[in-house]
């Protein structure tokens, strides 16, 4: 049981198999949960897709559709790039995307950056990220995380981010959720949880 406030950036941490991906897919409405056990923006995400919830996972890059000979500019336009030109241009700059790229001729890292831009062009209220920066180089990842931090500081939105790559995340999360074998073992403000963890280490 946990509650994540607006303007928060929550990091899901836990070993492989702890349930991070399962939790994100439940929040995104991609897996069925017992009735009334999960609410996102006040509704059950499985039965009523809530407005403004964006889920970005690893499977997109493996989709053969996005490996075809299609232009990046066309893809960005298809998801509302012309309706949100300022957001589109900022994401293209932050993620170092060349709009003349053809999707069949780019690397997995470049394809990942296109996915992120496509998923974030339209303003979202809840953003669910599942190991999404694994294909990014250090510089691209840092710029992307900086963009997300600015988003949560500037408007009412919430991020839940599952990752096992903790480098460069100091000061980024506002909250931590520790999952262990499918259960929430602990959650709360990041500073408090980190202090508790340090205290336990000192005791040991």
C-alpha cells in the first residue's frame, strides 16, 4: 500500500524478480488486479484508462513496426508533434535526435531516444518508466533525467521509475519504494529512507 503525491519522482528499487515491472504494468492497466486494489487518478486503470497516464517500457524497441524504413519526423508528427511544437523541439534537443533519421538505420540507443520523445510529447499527469534508460549513454541519460525533474517541478505530474542503474540519480528521486518478493517492504521520502538505510548499515 502506498500513495504517491503530485510533483513527486519515485524510484522503484529492488532485486530482479522483486516485482518492479509487475507493479508498473498494474499501474498502467496492462495487468488485471483485484477490484478496487489499484487506483490511478481515482479510477481502476485496467477497466477505465485514465487520461494522462503514459507507460514506457523496454518492449517498444523490439517491435518490428518501429524498425521499418520510416522517418523520425513522421513518427513525431503522428503522436502530436505539430500540436506541441515547443515540447517536441525541446525533447529533440534534450535527447539529441536528428529528425532526418530513418528508423531502420539507427541504433537501439537512438531508437530508444525516439521512443522517449514520442511518449513525452503530449503532456502527461503520470509517467511510468520501466528500465527505460538502459540503452542510453551517460550524457543522454543525464539530460533526460534533468528534463523529467524540470517537468515535475513546473507542473502537477508524477513519475514512477523502475531501474537498477542508480548511478547519477543522487538528488533526483523525491521518494523511494523498496520492493521485495512482490511486496512493498518500505516507502517514503527519499531522504528519510536513505538515512534509515545508513543507520541500519552502521548498526551492522
